[in-house]
C-alpha cells in the first residue's frame, strides 16, 4: 500500500490515492488541482522521508468549499460584570487525492 504524509493547513494528514480529505481553505476553484508538500512517503517496505521526500509530488483535486461547525467562545469573570461572547466558523475545502509521484 502506498501512502504519504502531507502538510496541509498547519497539520499533517495521511493520504493515499482516492481519499477525500477536509483541509483548511485552499486557494483554488472547485474542480481545480492543488499540489501538497509531502513529508514522508511509504511504498510497501520502502520509506522515504526528510530531504528525499521533497521530490515527491502529491496532487489533489478540489471537490468543494464549505464552512465548518460554529464554535462559540465565551469568557466570564465572576463578580466584575465582565462577559464576552464570540463565534467562529472555519473556512474548509474538501479535496480528493489524485496522484502520488
């Protein structure tokens, strides 16, 4: 089985060809392609990592753009009357891995 560890949006994801992965928003249109930097490649018993993995290209096709679940942030301090409420929704992209070379 061939899979790669890629850096995407400040996180690392384990991907193989055909996987659907949700990442932070990527700067590409729906249907466009994106190249993700590989940190490690595993091909059966052979492992490529470090500077050797810099030559590995992982390509993905953007399937859709969406927004994540709403996160509510509340701050409260007792006896002072201080309270603050804030919300946040992440911008996400769903990509399909098309090739590891």
